[in-house]
C-alpha cells in the first residue's frame, strides 16, 4: 500500500519491501520482533542468518543480496509450516 500511495523509502531503494515494513512496524512499536526458537532451525557452525551476517560485517541489506545474486554468498531458505524463518 505504501508503494501504491506513492511513499518512498529514505535510502537506497525505490520502493518498500516486506522486510522494510516489518522493521518499520517494530521500530514504531506497532509489533514486537518474533523470535524463532533455536530448536526449529538446525544450523551448521559456519552458518548465519542474513541479519546476523549484516550485523557482524556492518553491511547494508543491498550488499548481501547483491552478493547472493552474483554467487559470492551461499544461502538457503528454511520454511517452518507456513512461515519463513
């Protein structure tokens, strides 16, 4: 709806995406960040979530997604019932 109404994000993107809206609602106190129990996702010792990787390397989301597109970063998407983790 934000995109349809002509609103634009402040930096680096022409349109809003789901992750941006989710982060915005958390920042505004409209909802809390849902924590995923560690027992649902089995990770190897050399695996991180994209959020963890961004925090560790202090990089913007745009950089990690461009790395994914170019094949410089390997990723997998984990599904739990009807939700992405």
